[in-house]
C-alpha cells in the first residue's frame, strides 16, 4: 500500500529528511537537551520494563565516526543516498546508536547485529531460540532520536519537534476522525498545535508498533488529544475493546518536542533515559 497523499507525508519532510537548509542545526533551541536522567551504568532490561532512550545532536554528532564503523553495507548505502551531509550524518549516528543500544541488551557487538524487515519496512531482530526476541522502535525529529526497547511485546515510538505546520488543517480534516476534528476545533490556536502533535505522534506510535506505518487507516486510529490529559488509544476502527488492549504513553524527551509510545500491553513499566557520550564505548571495545 502506498503512503497516503503528500500532505501527511510533508509533516515529516521538513525535519526528518532532505530539508537541511530549512532547519540549520543552529536553529535548535539550546534547551533541546533532554531532561531525562542519565543512568549511572547501562541498565538491564527486566521483563516488565520498557526502556526509552533519548539522544540529542550533541551526543550523536561528535560520536558519529564511532557509530559509522558499526553500520552494515546496506545502511552505508542508504546513508550515501542522502542529499545533505547533515541528514547523512544524522542517519549514521541514529543507526549506530540503535546498534549500540541493542548490542548492550543482547550482549552482542553492535556491528554483528542483523536486522530483518517486515513488508512495510519495519526493522526487527530475528526470533532467537526459544521464541524470545527483543522488540524495538526508533524515531527521530530535528536531530533528536528516541529508541524504545522491550523484551516482551511489540512497541512503537514517535517524536516530533513542535512547529507550525502550514497544512495542519488539511491534515486534520483528512487524517483525523470526525470526533477528533470536533475536539480540535473547540481549542485555542496554542492548544490546537499541542493537541495536533499529541494526536499525530500517538497515531503514528500505534501504526509503528503494528508495522503498518502511516496508512489510510489513520482516521480509524482514534486517540486522546487534549493537552495535559492522559494518552489513550480510544478506538481502532470504532472498536473500544480492541483499543483497550493497548497502552499509550506521552513522552516529553526535551523542551519543544512531543513524543508517544504505543505498546500492546497494559502492565509494563516505563523508564526514560538520556543517552550520554560515556556509554558509547562502555562494555564494548571494538
Ligand atoms: C515508519 C514511518 C511511519 C516513519 O515515519 P517518520 O515519522 O518519517 O520517521 P520516524 O523517525 O518516526 O521513524 C523512522 C524509523 O521507523 C522505522 N520504520 C520504518 N518503517 C517502519 C514501519 N513500517 N513500522 C514501524 N517502524 C518503521 C525505522 O527504524 C525508521 O528509521 P530509519 O528511517 O532511520 O531507517 C513511515 O516511514 C511509514 O509510514 N512507513 C510505512 C511504509 C511506507 O509507507 N513505505 C513507503 C515509503 S517507501
């Protein structure tokens, strides 16, 4: 299935790929550094836990050469296809970071990790002996990267830098449900922007957890939107019971960014960590 029409795709285009000139790195707010705590040592992942790691441009770009040496030939090919150096460097850094984080949990050399890809591009780890696998999801926006990991169930994470979206009215009309449209239209302009990103990241986190990605089903994934309210998956194609099998968490990894995590379980506990440079080589001397 194709991704839906270009208005929805444009949401990510300005900050994710191919638009370096519009958002030079210096445009990042100085407080875009994550406020999540840095753990004293790389933590173990207990069965009832989800870990979400956040890394900003400073942690990533300066370590980019170390990250680069762990990438596969396929990842290097993808990196070389970026038009702008900054986008290529960020791609290398986030894929190196992902390998570094997964390598820690799997006790593997980051360079030795192989990925498989589902039909719509979702990367996954092969299922190990005994049916065990590590689930993960990656998202990035304007230099900030989130990596979510669980040993128990599929999950999806999404992050967006909050910024005016000129086409937001068209996006809402087309990709949000009638109920969501009514809720948004009752809000002030400032609340509407936050509610829009709450809605977008929550829907996308769910669709990344299922592996579907941005799809025609977007309006059928109904989520809570209101600023300050709890994150909830309300209905999937009108079905509240199907939605109740999922939990949504809102994430505030850094000032000016909104994120969401979707997980098909209700009883997992969440730890949010900031990735520091000191972990780059901890435990693995390559
Ligand atoms: C997955 C998707 C929602 C990413 O959206 P985004 O907001 O631009 O980017 P994010 O940073 O949040 O996520 C990107 C990461 O999600 C992961 N990803 C890719 N496809 C995925 C999918 N179908 N499901 C879950 N995760 C996916 C990858 O790790 C990717 O990282 P990479 O681009 O550095 O390899 C979007 O690419 C999508 O809808 N894909 C579905 C398949 C599709 O439509 N393909 C057509 C394009 S060829």
